[in-house]
C-alpha cells in the first residue's frame, strides 16, 4: 500500500492559480484507501474548486492510476474533457502522477497529494484510517533473519546488527513513544526459539540493488 496525504488546500490552489480549467484524476487503489483520491475526495475537491471560480472539465478514477494502459485508455475515452482543461490535477500517488504525466506529455500535470511511504493498514473504518511504515523497498530483504520485522524501516538509524546505545526501557532514543526495533526483533526471535539469528553479523547493505530507476520484466 502506497501511503499518500493530500496537500494543504492552499498549496493546491497555488499550483492552479493561473489555470481556470481543471481535470481531476483519482485512483481506485491506494489513494482511495488513504482517503486522498477516491470518489468522495474528487467530488469534494471539484465542488471546492467551483466555489473558487475554477471550471472542472471532468474527473475520473483510474484502476489504478499507475497503470499506463489505463492512462492511455483515459486519453482515448475522455479526450475532449482533458483537451478543454489547462491542467490535470492528480489525486494519486507519485507513481500514478508520473504515469499520467508520461501519457499527457503536452499537458500540465500536478500532484494534489504528497507520497509518504509504503506501509500497512493497521486501522480502517468509515471515520478513521491508520497506516504504519513497514518496508523501505530496499531490494535486499532479510526478514527471514529478523523475525519478519524490518530494521531498515523500523529503526530510525537503519541498524543491521542490534540496537544502539541509546535504547532505554525498550524505547528508541529518538522518541520514548517508539519501541526499539531490535528489542522487538529480539523478543519475537526468543518467542520462536530462534535467538541464534540475532548472533549473525550482517555486512554493509548492498546499495547497488537500489540503482535508480529500476525496471522489472515478467515473462
């Protein structure tokens, strides 16, 4: 799940201040769950923009926005509405926004959301949603050695071989509200009778696996 947060309305208005005609694009997946780019959010933003004197030429929710095939279909199906717009406002994640900008390379495309992290859904109701970062997409997964918990993401320092000297009462020195990642890993390994894993010395991370931009082809 890619976690997004809608930009402040003042930022959105500043982005489109010289644009009068706006087309809105949302996403059925992550942005809908995060309540930043679903039907409700697009309708609310459309109504707000109209009150601000903007003309919303149309809106659509892609399934998902990061699928180039869906964006190409949008270009075919809604050509007139998009052509009538001065700007496309994306209520998707950064990946979705870039996909839209790639296909509509002759049109101004701006994000209405900030993309924060890849995370887990820990609470989801009609009134409230909560997400927690669990994976840093580092390309070098070691969850089998750390009881299924990622120290790269859960430890603010990304330590690979146990806790630092700042841990106190099982809490991280960064915040006394944050559990020490390596204490959590230790306790789960102990529960599984796998404490031998914590004795393993891990070498420096292979940052070559994080080469940007990455591509993956499945056959």
